């Protein structure tokens, strides 16, 4: 059976345990705190880039509509 090492008391804990047998600390599986922070920062970065692209497209769309209206009123291209 695989075991984990408790980071609080260095006790060998069975991989299936939900709490440390030595100190009672909760066993958390998955990414470390640093790993979760990195994933969170990457998600925020991607969201910012997408929002920037969407704002730029909206700005270009509005500018295009404005130019078309002006051209219709003046009769020029």
C-alpha cells in the first residue's frame, strides 16, 4: 500500500486516509498551493486577454458602423 508523508508531523499516512493518523490534519490531494495559484493566475490572464480582444472588436465594429452612416448621409464613399 502506498503512503504519504504528513507535511505537519512527518508521519507516514496511508494514501486512502482522509486525516493524518499522527496529528489529525486533513489530507488534501491535488495540486499544491503554489500550483493552484499558478493555475488561477493563468486563468485570470486568459480572461483579461479575451476581454481585451472583445473590447477591441466592439470598438472596431462601432467605428465601422459610424463610418457607414456618415457615408450614407453625404453620399460619398
